[in-house]
């Protein structure tokens, strides 16, 4: 039963990731692009957690923590670049 739930959740997060990619390609405002990028990082993190659950290994959970930290920093840097034109003041 848990395998079916993991497959369903993976499909939902995969569709969400594709829809965020579509939003990134279609929108024109920098704020929408930053929000779509941040949501893409969250969906990728969820997919990696589900992959780790399905394979029963803890290595993916450690990788998720690193990706979450890099995702936060990259989202902030991208937002500063898009809104101000520079990253470091």
C-alpha cells in the first residue's frame, strides 16, 4: 500500500515540477520567475525524499538537506539579481 502512495505522490510532484517549468518559460515578471524557481526546488526535494523512501536508504535524505540549503541561497541570489541587478553590494 505504501508503494502505491509513493508512486502517486511522485507522479503529483513530477507534474507540479513540469508545471513550474512551464510557468518559468511563460511568465515575464521577475517575481513570478523567482517563486516558480523556489517551488521547483521544493518539488525536487520532495521527489528525492520519495525516492529515498522507496529505496529504503538514508543517503538521499542527506543529499536533500544539502540541496535545500543550496536552493535557499540560490533563490535569494537569483531574486536579488533580478530585482536589483547585482548580488553583492
